[in-house]
């Protein structure tokens, strides 16, 4: 079976959906599926530096990735995703579909132009879609009347959480199967013997809550002596945020964009991961990455995170409350025995999200969809 995986964002910039798609393709490959990712790419050069203030991975993508156009930053759902909007990419999408002759097309965030809507327009094979976003999704108010009819072409709808399913169903009523984001599992992580550090992973976006953590940091640093490792956010933006908040950078290491392997090494070395997001999280991939490394999490008590966290994996604290966040982190680091128990529980919880399980569920959906006439053909008349 040959499966095309469509992502409306850019391969060049780290984010939950591109990373999800990459793991999906690799996990499907382990099951004998030939998978290709169709996604944007921003090569190195002056134009990329002009359009994108932060650096990314601009080298040539791996062979299983088919780049189809440049991206631009578009504010959406409290984030700043890099979305492919080039008209040329629409024609390239059509060419790719004609050339590759996929058996099934799996489209992530299918209502996102230009790649998602182009895939739904041109595909003549079974269509599976995954909806990742949650919240009000105000932009759908404008999208639904214009191209919402394309959802009729979908043969199977997936949402990464019940919250994401409910959010999508408000605009596109239908049946959604909840299949969570998968996670890679490092071999035999040990929750003991960790360095005296905590990790934050996320871009410099208000909803990721870095500003909440930095407000809490003076107390955490004073009472624990731990270091804070910030992954993902641009170091210059971190320094500017510290200056604006009038918080010292003592004990803080801003590493900027890091590859997945380095993130894993950081989580394997840390005593805890802190996820202080303020909202708009449909799932919580950062949480499951930490779980996989036997690293307990202190996270905001928000929809999406509540679906992933349990009492055996870490601590939930009120969102946008620096004092509560500080108490949660300090209390966790002060009780080493409890921290190790929570680390072991986190690793056990991560098994529920292993890519082996997720890929097997996806393959079953593809096989079932392939046995029926595609909805895309029926909708096309």
C-alpha cells in the first residue's frame, strides 16, 4: 500500500503536526506501507530569512518528504504556524498526486489552505483526515462557507483528542474517531540519576506559557537551585521576554531550536518537564515526549492536557498562575522518591501512545477505506 500524508505547514520549522507526520510515515514504513509526506519547505536564502525571522531546518528534506512550496507565517488559534499559501503549490499538489498514484491520502488539518484544501479537491482515492486544533477555531467561520463542502469528500475523520473532535464538529458535523498523537519510546529510560535541571519545550508564543514560567522562575531557582533549559523558543526572544518581565537570566539556558534527538537527550537528563500552556492545546505532545523519557511533568490544568495527564505522571496546576506553578515544581523536586515514582508512572503511561499502536490503528483504517468506493469520487459526481 502507498499512502500520501499531506501537511499544510513547512518541514523547515519544528511543530507538532510536521513531527507527527514524520513519525507516522516512519511507523507505517515498519508495517510495510510506502509513505510519503507532502509538505512545504523553505530552503536557505535571503527570501527565507525575510519571510521567517526564526531559523529552522533548511537543508534538503529526507527522501520520504516531497516539498511543494514555501510558507508564510499566519496567526491562527493563538499560534504562529508556517502555512503554505502559494498558488503555485496548488498546481504542484495536483502534479504530485497524479505522479505518485497513492492508494490512500491522509490529510492533516484538511481545511487549511492551500495544501489541505488542494488535496481534498484533487484526490481521487480514499481520503482520511486528522484534525489537531481545538478551541473556538474562529477562522472556520470564514472557511466553512467557502470550502467547507470539501469535508464531504472525507472517508474517515480522526481527531487527536475529544476536545479536538468537539471543536471540529462545531463547524463540520460528522463522526470523528479519537486517535491520539503518537510518541517514540527511548529504550529503558531511568527516572533516577537525573541532573538538577528542568526543561521547557515550546515556541515563543503566549499560549505556550513561557512568560508564566519565567515569572515563577526566581522562586524555583531560589528554593531548588535547579537550572532551566528552554528548548524551541528563540534565544533572543527569551532574552527580550526576561527583560520585559524584569527577571534575571540566572540559571537559564535558552537553546533555541533543537532536533528531536537533542530534545530526547535533554528530557532523559532532566528531573522534570514544565508545560505551563495557557490554553488552545488539543493534546499535549510535549507531555507524552516527557513521559516516554520517564520524566514527570508539571502542567497547566487545561483541556487537552487533562486528557493526557494522570495522578501517576505528574502534577496539574492552575493555568496562568506563576505562584502555583512554582509551588508545583518546588514540591516535586523536593521529594526525590515521589519524583522517581511519577517518572516510572509517566513511562508506563507513554505506552498508550506508542507509534506501534497508533500505526496499526491507522493501517486498519486505510485498509477499510480502500475496500469502499472513495467518498471523493461520489462528491465529485
